[in-house]
């Protein structure tokens, strides 16, 4: 499911007829929403063609940098983060049972971290014909560091640990350091991490 979704999203983004540079915000956020809906349909259609894959799903978090803005589309419990002036901010909300209970005040973040239901997601690509996609635009500043990761990272190390690692070294070395830290903590899932730095002016 993840391979199909990634392939579908990339195909849509690079299609010449979409002319990404000419789509204004909020139209661009609507375009990203439709991109995820197309990927969702592609995953569902593969399940119809191949019954052994029926019901498969995947999380997806996308960041597109245009000018001084980061456009984000998100579904599931992969995460997007922004490190600014040394301080880490999570710019996506997990679509999971425990995260929704945290938002409703039923669990503390510390309780959610230890909850056995933490990997139960409430939204994903491939599970619903009409998926609800979160989109947002974040204004970037010089020196910002952006990170997107799968839950294989943030389920193993805390946001405080992520912040500490992201504050050290360049983008490539911080990626490796986070993967190493997650593996040292148990590495119970696949770990995907992408880090990008905005230019320093």
C-alpha cells in the first residue's frame, strides 16, 4: 500500500499538466487533498484487482516547499515536525485512538506513550472511499529544519530526544543519529526519516 501511495502521489505531483508553480494557495492545499484522494483510490483499486491485498492501507505525510512556504498533507500517524531556533514543533496530528483521547483530555501525553493502543490508527489511505485528509500551510524562516518520519521513529524515541538530535550536525547526520537511536531503543518497526533545511540567509 505504501509503495502504491508514494508512486501515485509522485506521479500526480510531476504531471506536466498540473503546473504546480501556477496553483495558488488555498488552491494548492485543495490540490494536495485531491492528490491523496487519487492515491487512496489507487490503493483500493489494487485491492480489488488482487484479493489478497484487499483491505491494505498506509499512512502518508507529504511536505511540498514552494517559496517561503511548506504545504503539508497528512493522514495517519506518520509525522511532520519543524525545528525553529532550536525548538521542535509537531505540525501534524496523529490520527490514532490514543492521540484523539489526548486531544479530548482523556489521556496525558505520557499515558499515551505507554498505552498499548498507540498503534491503532483511525484514518489511513486505502481504508475508506472518502478519506479525510489534513492540509495546512506553514510559513518558513531562514534556518528552519523540517522532518517527516514514520511511527517507527517516534514510537521508539521521544520528541525531546528528536529535538536534541535535530539540533546537532547537518541533515544527513541527524537522520542517521535518529535511526540509530530508534534501533538502540528496540527498533520494533520500519523507520523512515527525511530531513530538509531551509537556506540560511
